[in-house]
C-alpha cells in the first residue's frame, strides 16, 4: 500500500471516494516540539504550487521557479501560475499572506472538484493528480533533500489511492 501524506490530502481522497462528507484543511505550519529551555526556530513559510497540487518551502523557490519557467516555456498551461508566484515572492514571504495564498489554492481546488458529480469525483481527482504528476516528473528537484522533494512526490501516491 502506498503512503499518503498528512494534511488535507488523505481527507481529499476520502471525500472524492464519497467516504466522508467534508474534507478538512489546515493551512498553518507543521507541529513543532520544543525542549524546555531551548530556543524555538521560526516556522517555514510554505506556498502552494497549484499546477503541482502541493506546497513547498519559500526559501528554495526563487531559483527553482526561474529554472522551471525556462524549462516549460511560456506556451505551457502552468507557466502563468508559476510566473505569478515568482512575481509575488516578496509579498508571499509574509507568513499571513502565504497562508492566505495556500487557503485560496485549496478553496479553488475543492471548488473545481465539487462541481463534478459525486460518482465521478474520484476519477476527476485521479485525472487532476495525474496531470500534476506528469508535470512534476518533467521538472527539477525542489531541494537536495531526497525523494520527498521531487515535484511529483505528493501527486504520485494520492493518484494511486484515488481509484
């Protein structure tokens, strides 16, 4: 069985399959554990990459976006989405603005899937995630931290869980 990532993604698959009525979304930062007397690290700011159907940490995005835009070219359907993120990186570095961007992404994604009839929602999610997987497979790795940072790594297990 494939691993499913935490956050909204397992709930999204269950909702698409009709097993739950409403998916829940968390747009905050990940849990952090502190030792008594230790110093707290500031949480990483994450942005939604809508064509890839995933979030990514802000510090690595600037160089990755410039490489990605030159790789896919202006005629690609995802070019405009990536270009908007690149132009707004300074605005999105604020954690509240970044959370709003993530929430807007999830809202538009759920609205897109909600107009699909319940019986076909799982297939629609599969098709959506498979296009994100195909795009991510053609792009460079987000960071050098291993396989979890491949652009397609979020879409792949979810795509396989949809059907």
